[in-house]
């Protein structure tokens, strides 16, 4: 399962338990809708942390991470983050294990279909979103970013806003991570 399919399940109403030292999950909401999906926090009685609730994706990281480890992306529904996890060996030299949630259906899900409108905008036919082709040209804090989007005019378009987290994910950024991964459809650069 590509990481963006797992990411589509993230429910941003969750509560991040990072830094929490207790063992009770009362009052902690996972980042997945438990009305539809089964979920369990890490088993603290087995030495796990509450946030040890990672799920594998089929998306390999295009390079390596800590100590040259081959890495694959996963989603942690306990803390709502996409992370790179050691694909083969985890802490203490033991195999790194994560949960699995399978998917079936359209394998082209989240495959962007970009068109340059030639007017400073890009449209993604897959999502129906229009993106500003350029960026702000300088770093902005969050309040400045909101104001920038609110006052932006590109050609005749003046109804810009900052994308939400799922829209930001849909713009194809994951492709840069997969670029060097020939087994996941990327090519070395």
C-alpha cells in the first residue's frame, strides 16, 4: 500500500500522546476513525510505548536513513505522523515489525495528473485542485502565510487559501522521496 493511501485514513481530530508517560489511553484519541477501523495503541505491558502503533506502506524511501538502513514509509495512527522506519532491522538488531492494513482497488489512487495553465497556476485533474505554480519567494510564519494566501492574486484568481494537510500531501511531494527507489517505480537521479 502506498503511503498516501494510508495517509488518506488519518483523522486529524486525534490527540498526540507523545511525551505522555502513563499507560491509560483514556482521553487519548487515535488519528483514525475507530467507528470504522480497528485500532490499538502500543502494548505497554509488553514494553512498548503507547505510540508503538505503526503501519507499513509499500512505499520505500528513495535513500537510506540512520546507519545506512534501507527504509520504508509507514503511518502511525497513534500520533498522526508519516515516518520512515527501518525496513529490515530495528533497535537491538531485531527485525523491525509494524502492523499491516491492506487495501484493494485502483492502484492509480493519488497519481497526480498535472496541467500547467500557462498563467501561474497548475491544475491537478486527479484532485480537482488548482495550485499556485510559484511560491511565496521567502519564508513566512503561519500568520503571514495565512495573510499571503488571503491577499494573493494570480491572473483572475483571488480566492486562494493555504492547503489543508491532506491537500498538501496530494501535490506529489512523495515523488521526491521515491525518486531513487527503482523497486517502487522511481529512477535514480
